[in-house]
C-alpha cells in the first residue's frame, strides 16, 4: 500500500523569490553534506522540454551508507546509493527516488506546487478522490515546530533571525495565519512512499516519512529563510553558475575518495597475498 502524505510549508517569502531561494539552499546543503565519499553526486543538470512544458531536469546520486540508522545499515550494502530524478517546471516540480539495489520494491515520488498563500488550499495538487481518502496532511511551522536540540543553531532560528536586507524575521506565533506575514507563500508537497519488504515495511516507511522527508523539509526551509541575506541579491544566472561550480566540486570529492578507497583495497590485497 502506498503511503500518501501532504506536507504544507508556509514561508515569509514570495513565490518569485523562492525560485532562487530553493536552488541556492539545495546547492549549499549538497556541498556541506558531501565528504569522505558520501554525499551528493550530480549526474545531470540541464533544461528539458516535454510538449508545452519546459523546465530543468536534474539527476543525482546520493551516497548514504553511514548516514543511515544502525538497524537499516544492517540491511544495506557498504555503499548504498539512492537515485534522484527531478523535473522542475516552476512553480510545479516532480521528483522521484529509487534504490537500484531494491528495484521496484522501493519508491518515493514527490509532487510540489508553490502558491502565494499560507497553506489554505485543500487540494492544491488536484489529487483524485481515492488518494484524498488516504492522504494525511502535515503543516510544517518552520519557526515553532519542535527541533532536535543537537541540530539547533541560533543563526538558523526564524524566531530570532532578522534579515538585514529585507527586514523580515523574528517570526511570531501563528505568523502564517490570517495573513499575518507579507509576503507569504506555501510549498505544497504530496509524498508517496512505497517499500515492499516483508518484516520491516512499516518501520522503514515511518523512518522515510519522519527522517528522510519531514525532517529534511523542516530543517531545509528554516535554512531557506534564515539564509535570505545570502541569496536575496542573486538571479537565475548566478544560481546556474553556482550549480555548475558545485557539481564539479562535489563530483571531484566523490571521485577522489573512490580513488583512495581503490588504492587502499589494492594495497591490502597485495599485503595479504605477500603474507
């Protein structure tokens, strides 16, 4: 059974601004989380056209093994990979995730639409009735939802942060309700998770929803807002240049680690042969 959950993430940002903001955040986070051969490898990042729809296609590979919980690592190989493919026709985007090791037993799809409201649309992504009947709705408050103390940073706290360039910040309770914040937008995300693996299905699906989706959305959108002074003056030309630079740097980090690992394995094999 496919688990369907809709996340709604209000932001004190305009839909137009967010086009740059989200891409800046993704590039910066990818760079920060890539080291020692783990992190994000960018395979493709190019424009696409599908009939009357055009946008940006990206294909990434996430090298994740040590970042998984211990119980899940016991089911995975030493170098688990997740493939992400995304078709971004802003303000609509579709993203899919698959694991080559698990084939069609595992899949995640996320459809997103950005709208200039505080999360009040009941069916922004036009789900059919059969999906609406099983859909769960989760509104994420980037300022006041609970946060893991080990991941808390004062400079990324929307209740404390105040933008020097825009004057926005120090968000008050219920900031996105009753048009209390201007500008305002909402990221509507419908996430469908399926993991057909007897014995651990519910455990893995709960982990994916909690840690691989909700926590990432919560932390990432706190950063999107609190990094506003870093991206506020950028345009799409700046972002594409940044993306290309990050792509080259990340792929080089992954490749360098692979070369080092190969060299170590070769040395170990040779030493074992000699002994």
